C-alpha cells in the first residue's frame, strides 16, 4: 500500500512540463475588502457596534443609578 503511494509521488513529484503559473511573490488582496465585506456591509457592522455600545452604556448608567428615567411617562 505505501509502496504504491511512493511510486505515485515519485512519478508525479517533478513533472516540469505540467507546472502551473508561477506564484506571485507580493500578492495582495483586492483593495476595499476588509474581512471580505463590501463598504456597505462594513458601514452596517460599524453602525450596529456603535448602537450596541450606546445601548449598553445607557443600561449601565441606569443600573448604577447615575441616570434615572422620568417617572411622569
């Protein structure tokens, strides 16, 4: 079994006629694709993070009695 694998590797290891294109040394990802998101998706994620921060901040202030909701609602 292992001899068959070794034969296959020896036969296919250095086939110089079947090489693909050379790898690019300084390949950079396409510009504007941070974490694979489009600009609109990045804006939505940033907005949701801001909204969650504001909501959690207000809840923290309410729990620690730094601010109190008006009782005349």
